[in-house]
C-alpha cells in the first residue's frame, strides 16, 4: 500500500484588495453607498473621496436604487411601525356639522400607571379644545368593558349626554364650587346594548393622589374642577348632546397607551 506523505499546503491569499489602487476603489464605493443613503450629491461624494486620499478618476460602479432601499429598510427602527399603527388607530374625526364630544386615546399615563385619555370638543367640524380624562383604573383596563362591576373603562360606542347635572351620591364624584350642585354628575346613556349602567362625567378627586381610588369605576373623570366647569360651559354653549367613545385596550390589535408597560 503506497504511503501518502502529508505535505503542508501553502495557501496564498489573494492580493486583489491589498493593492493600493483597488483598496482606494473599495473605499470610494463605500463612501458612495453611504452618500446614497444619506441623500448627498455626487459632488459631495467626490469631496469625501478627496479627504480620504482617493484619486478623482477612480472608477465607481453605479449603486442600484433597490439596494439602497433595502439598506434603509434594514436600519429603520422597528418601533416606527408600531408608532404609526397606534397613531392611525387613535386618530379621531370631528367631521360633520353635528357638535359632539369624542373620547379617544392619549399619549401618557399618570404616576399610578392609569392611561390619560383625551376628550375632544368637536364644533362645526373641527376641534375647538380638548380635555385630559381618566376612565377605569390602572388595574382594570383589560377587564370586560361591557360587564357590570368590572370598574373597567366605559365601552366604545355612541352615548347621549344629559341636558342637566345631578347631585352625585359618592365622594369619588368630586366637589366643584360655583355650580348648582356641590358634587356635579353629568349622566350619559349608551345608545347600544351593554351591561354597563350609571355612567357619566364627573371630576376624579383622587387623581394622582390615591393609588386605590385613582381613576373611576367606568365614568369619564376630569382631572381638575376647572376643567369640569369649562366643559359644562362648552356643552351648554354649543348645545352638545352626543358623545362618541373610541378607546382601545387590546394590545395585540391596538398598540395604544393603555397597554404600554
């Protein structure tokens, strides 16, 4: 049987990219690609090449537009997609001639983690002003919004606003000076089938003060007495009787503030 002699195999590295001229070409290609992504001009690319000691007559292959697009998609932050989706979901409409209130998503939470939603005052097809409100509590945001006793935010849908204030019967309705009743409660009636009842608009006296009571049992809670008085004045001035609620609490479908951890 013949003996196979093991001989070391000498591997010579190709010197293609170690030649000075080819090395400079490669450097210029990288600069050109970077400029294409950043949107700089060909003259800027030539200026960059001078700073890097690359001859002006070096050949630069054309960069395909598709290649640049792919690079941009790779480097784009992933959270831009979810942020765009959240914005589209939480967008509101003040279209039409019917003056109304619209309750939509917000962009923040208070110190106890309770989402701060936005109540929009829509007058003659545009937003006149807006108010920060809370509904439900930080630990009830994911509960069934149609089931009584859950203390979750009020369900989405259209409501009819009462034409007058009533006297609230519990401390958590909040006191407001200067109105016809000391603890004003503005009832709202859902115009759809739901297990929720006794809903309304009032002040949340525990906002950012008591972690157990912060928020509401499902009503719309204004965070200051001044806001409540201002809103009640607006409701009367613009003869507002309709409320549209469109807040979302299902994170898998809608990446809104109510589900941010």
